[in-house]
C-alpha cells in the first residue's frame, strides 16, 4: 500500500503528470496487456479491427484485380482529356489538393510515432528523438484537415454548386446494380458494361468512407490530444479504445487510398499514367461517353 503504483495511490501518482486525473483512472489497466482474461474490451476491439481491415481491404483487392484483368484484356487505350463538361471547379480542386497534402502529412507523422526505428521515419524522428517536431507537425496538419472538413460541409450545404455535387454523390439503388453488373462483366459474363452515372459507385464509396473515417479520426484524435481532460471525465478503457481505433482506422484509410483511390486515378488502364481531372477540372473523353446525361448533377460552370 505504500507503493506509488498501488491502486489506491494511482490517482496521486498519475496526477503529477496528468493534473485532474480522477478515480476513474483506476478502472482500467495502466500498462495494457490485452487478452481474453485482462483488458477484454481492448482485446476484442483489436481483434474486430484486424478482421474488419482484412475483409474491407481484401474486397478492394479482389474488386480491383478483376477490374484490371478485364480492362487489360479488352486493350483499353489511354484517352486524352478534352474540354467538355466541367467536373471539378477551381474551389473543389483546391480542396482536394489541401486534403491530399494534409492526409499525407497525418499518415506519415502518425506512423512515424508508431514505427520510429524504420528507415522512412528517420527524416522526422532521427533528428529529434523527443518527437516534439513530429507531434507539432501532426497536430497542425490535423487542425488544417479539420478546418477543411468544416469548410467542405459548408460548401456542399450552403452553395448551389456544392448542393448539386452533394446530390450527385448521394447513394442510389442503381449504384448497387452498377457494382454487381461491373463485377459480372469483369468476370466475363455476357452482360454489357453498365452505363455509369456522373459519379460512379467507386467514387461514392470512397467519398462517404472518407466522411465516415474523418468523423472517427477527429473524435478519437481529440480524445488523445486533450488527454488530461479525457482522463478527468472518461474511463481509462475508453481512452485506450480511442487509441486503438485511431491507429487501426489510420491503417484502413491509408490502405484504401493506396489500393482503391490510386488504382482508379493512376493504374486504371483507362487513365494511366494519371487521371488529370483534378488538374484541369474536366471530364475524361472515355468516361464522358459512359456518363449518364440524365443523372442529377451540379449546375454547369460558366
């Protein structure tokens, strides 16, 4: 009982570095050792996320391999972009650029904390073993990312152009039909390739997955950044859960970008070596022929 790490003394001991830590701190294990017998919530949460990542990423890999196989077999040739309908205006392209930069910084600086001894983490960790610079860069990128998300919500709700883009991105029954028909087509079944809408099921899946992941990352990140406040009002296991979710959600988001997004914007034979619509804002020639002109979309740009 005289030990500083005895359960009765933990609030005082931990309070030296975490002012305001309450009695709820003792409800969780200080040094985690997740197992079916100890820290069970964290143990099963970890198992769930590992299985979830395998299912989601495995489905992405299978879908993209089928798509790539079919398109290579049919010898699609790269088409040059031509000036027809504006797909993304300058505002939307700038949002995408900021998103790409901040996401990359967040992923790099976040994984550098988890794997500080790897060769790719050396430029930011090797010269500052205290992680102070890495932490500042990660938090500033998170602030810019969050501000961008708030701005984007205002853009799609408060501007005519944004509301039109949002209507185009809303899931519809035809998206599921298009996905099933595309998979059947790629498997070689005698079905025609679906006539895709302005934004396909591929783009809608990615957009709404980004929205879902953003909410999770912002909430869990806030719990970890404001650690002293969290320790005062939240049970310890919930903070441990936020750590697990933040880490595995980052893995899921990064793999989704590498496997799903890069395939359809870079390695897809229809666009290789790059889909330049985020540079000049206009539709791709082959893609435009496939788009359904009757699908709801944003007002035209003048």
